C-alpha cells in the first residue's frame, strides 16, 4: 500500500506541477494598465500557483530523499487539485 500511495502522489504531483507552472507563466502581475485591484488579484494568483508548483515539485522529489509515505490528507489534497485541473481542462474544450 505504501508504494502505491507514493506512486499515486508522484503522478498527482506531476499533474499539479505541470498545470501550476503553465498557469504561473500566464499570470502577469507586472502588466501595464492594471488597476490596483487587478494587480493585487494577479499577485495573489501568482503566489497561489507558485505555492502549488512548490508542493508539486516536493511530491516529485520526496521519494528520492526518503520522505515518509504520504498521508491520506496529502493524497486527498493533491487528488482534489488534480480533479479541479482535469475538470477545468475538459470544461475548456
């Protein structure tokens, strides 16, 4: 069970990392012509995607550094974000 959980976390981490880097690339908190509110929201979005990318990268490298097996909470969190990502991709077309 432990190896299945670690493999699942690795796979979910790949999906979360790929999507978060994709979304992070599209945020533009330094864009010209943004209102203060738009700039704040853009910064918050960039920070959120950066934190998700960091978590995804941690899921990828964790097994190579002797990380403890993932808890149900970690799997549920990554699974939830992955479900939202896949749902959004299907919704977009």
